[in-house]
């Protein structure tokens, strides 16, 4: 992550913390089904579809182990791309290598069943700073994108699902900036989910820091929640993350006005270039060095990933992804009536 997220001087946030109905997580579907009415059969089909989208902690942590090395030099980033593309191909995707002057992005997509429904992009950067193996920053984000690739590979949705792995985020968001310069990549793009550090939690009082002037009541003085930052012009995209489940982290959603012009610290990851192209995007994060002592350090190792928090965060992201791929509504904020 380019820098810590600091949210200062935001007004009008508390009114946007609605809790919409969450997607069900069903672990056991009975093999013998009773005779159901048509509307009940449709509901049961929806439950069965959702039950196939349960993340695997083993899969998630295996990706982090495989990427548990510095990804800073040209050779190291090339090795990272080889692993990512091999995994995508294993899941049945066809990754495309997209070069820009200082780096290389990876892109792939699965067409939706409705050609008019548009696309949702899920993304994470794969590079690190020098001297850090970047298990949380950002092998954790890459791992979740790969898990989404596995889960949705044979899972039809109305919207097209796009996946991107950005290079050179740590050098100034260069990969995502190169991506948004391609007009074809933004055509029919309805929303973007960017993950930048989603695997670290701390459970002692005072371990979570907050920037001064935060105009909401923090959910905890512990670092046990997931933060989701979005622009106010696309609140339905942000609200897809308003989920509650006893086994998942609490989600703190932060709607940012004026595309972050008043809060420049909210622009320091790969969601920001999309905001300035008018595309709705959210950043999902564990808040970086506001919580983690391992931020940009040699200690950002796989052993310091908190597996239960990480798995719960990944499931929240998968649920939101499914919600956004299935919904037929617009993702722009509508005027109050």
C-alpha cells in the first residue's frame, strides 16, 4: 500500500451506514429435497448457488506462502506474474499480459450472461517495496483475487467479471494509472473493488490508531474490523459491503466526498485513478500502518497474517462481488426523492 489511509474532515458519513440484507452463507445443502412450489424452488436454487462461493482458508494461505518473497525487482515481479498467470490458467481463465513503460499488468475476464449488464472489476497490486516480502501488502489482496478466480470460474452471473493484478502501485499507482488510460478497459465498467492489505488484525486495546478528526465513532480500539473506502457518487457500490455475520470481521464503510480532494490520504491506492475517470471504486483494507507494525517492513511475513480475520475478510469480499455481479440496479448514487 502506497501509504496509510487517513480520513480527515469528512462530513455526512453516519447517515450512510445502513445495513442491507446480506447474502446467506449456507454450508450444508440437504441431498433429499422436498417438493417445493416454483417460487420456493427458485429461492432454494439461489441458496445452492451462494453455498458454492465459500472461500477456502487453505487456498488463501497457500497463495500467500507461494508469494512470500520480495516482489520489487524486475526478476521478482516476473516470478510473481508467472505464479499468478499459472493459477489463472489452472482455474480456466485466459490471462493477458499488458505492458506499460515501467511495468506489467495482468488482466482477464469472464463474460456475463447479460451483454447489457456491464462489468465489475476486482483488482490488487502484486509489487512490494524494497526489503519487504509483502505478505499483507499485498499478497493478501492478490490471494483474494485468485480465490475469486477459482470460485467464479464456472459460476454464471449477469455481469461480466474482470480481474486485474496491477504492477508498480508502490511506485505511485503506475499500473492502475496505465490501466485507466485504455478506453476499452473502462467501457461498460460499472464498478471496481481494489484490495490493498486485508490480512492483518490485532486484538489488544489501543493497537488500532485513527487519524485525528474522524467524524464517526470508531468501531473498536482494536484492529479487528475491515475498512471499505468509497466515493459518495457510488454509494450502492460501497453499501454492498454492509454485511453482518458473527464469524466475519465488522465492516467500517467510509463514503468520501469530492473524490478525495479534501482528504488526499484516501487517494493512495489503486482505486483512486478510477475515481478520476468517473468510475465507482472502493478500497478494501485492514488500514495498513494505522494497525500493522509490519507495514513496509521485512517482518511483513506470511506468519503474521491473522488467518481467521483474513478468511472472514475474503468471504465478505466474495459476498460483495456476487451481490454486485447479480444486481440489476445502478451503482451510482441517486438523488433523494
